[in-house]
C-alpha cells in the first residue's frame, strides 16, 4: 500500500512544486519532500518489495526461513547483477566507447530505457489479459 501511495505522491507533488517555484522561488520543505518520496520509493522498490515477494513464494514452512531464503535469493541476484554491471562498465571504458565521466550519462539512459521497456512489456500483457477475463 505504501509503495503505491508514494508512486502517486510524486504526481501530486509536481504541480505544487512548480507553482511554488514560479511564485515564491525555491522551497527547502518541498526539496525535503522530494528526497523523502524518492528515497522511500527507491528502498521499497529495490530492497523491501523483492524480499517480500520472494518470501511469499518461498516453499519454506516458517516465515523466518522464508525470509532468510528470500534474502539469499535477492543477494544472489544483486551480486550477479553488480558483477555483470561492473564488467560491462569496465568494458565500455577500456574499449574507449565511453569515458568515466560519460558513464553516468549512459547509466541514466540505460535506466530510463529499462523502465520504458518494462512499462511497455507490462502494459502489453495487461492489455491482452484484461479482455480475457
């Protein structure tokens, strides 16, 4: 519930922030709100919700064992993903296709592309599955 709420809070916070910036200038309180929304959503998306999802589908009998197996699964996933990401980043820098300064730009583009492709895949599946019900 909290993750859905925080996703929509950003949508509600944006017009308030724009109006505040136009009429009164920069607001420290709104900046703090953006930080709270961003980092809360980040932690929920990458740490809390994947562990809860894997714990729900784990085959263990107690919640303690389900939680520990879910943490192990997620640690394995993040370790493999991290190693592959570091190897790929080093490959790009060593081959001269990007500089270390341009690597952050590449990561931003990669993150946005990943998000858009995920939305396309999920919306496509939802548009097909919805009429079948």
